[in-house]
C-alpha cells in the first residue's frame, strides 16, 4: 500500500520526552448501503486487509472500534494480525474516549466513522476538526504524543477500489 502525507499540524513542545505513544485513527472501509448496520462491500474487505498490511510493521497495544459491523470488520484483520482483541467505544462519548486514550498512553488503532474520526483526532491534540465527507475512506490520522508534545499527521492512502 502506498501512503502519501497530505498535511501536518504540529505543536512544538519545550523538550523531547522518551515517553512516546501513537494513536492511529481511521474511518471504516467501504460499506454496503442496504441496511441500518451494513457490512463491508468486497472493496471494503480489501481495504481493511490493506490497512492490516500497513499496520504490520506498527506495533499496537490495543485496537478500538465502535459496535457496528462495518467498523468491527475494518478492525478485525489488524487486530487478528497483532494478536489483539477489539475493544468497543461509543461515538456518543468522544471526549471521554480521548481522555481514556491519553491517560492509557498506549499505541492504538481506533476505527470510527466519517463524523467521528476527525473529531476524535482533534480532541486528542486540542484542535477543532470536524466531520469529513462520507465518500472519503483513505485518511489515516496519526497522533504522536510525548510528555510535552502532541503532533497530528494526516495521511492519504493510495489504495483504490476502482475496478475491483
């Protein structure tokens, strides 16, 4: 999978700390549109496997997902490859989730939705970031946190389902 860095927001800290952890946030992969809690499409399944390949060299301590088929199915390949269970969180408690992620200090993957992923990334770094368009599936928010610094990097993956 190719990865292109789309933009960086940085907050300079007073000094570097060896205590460092990283939180990755992604939206679920492509979903079917015929039900209230739709499963992934064939393309979405391929994207979730592609995400797992991306995270293969990234050691994670925990994987979080909302309790929907599409988010759980997006998280499964990465969780399975890392030997982790998926921990659930609520989209109705994003501020509490941000506080928990910061308090736990673990390398984490958080799978969410177009209206929660950017918002949660913003909460982690103290910036207001809103929802993004439902047609966007290729963003990976990387929040790197040390004792005195928080950095948010937004990547766009080059995975493309066209013709698949």
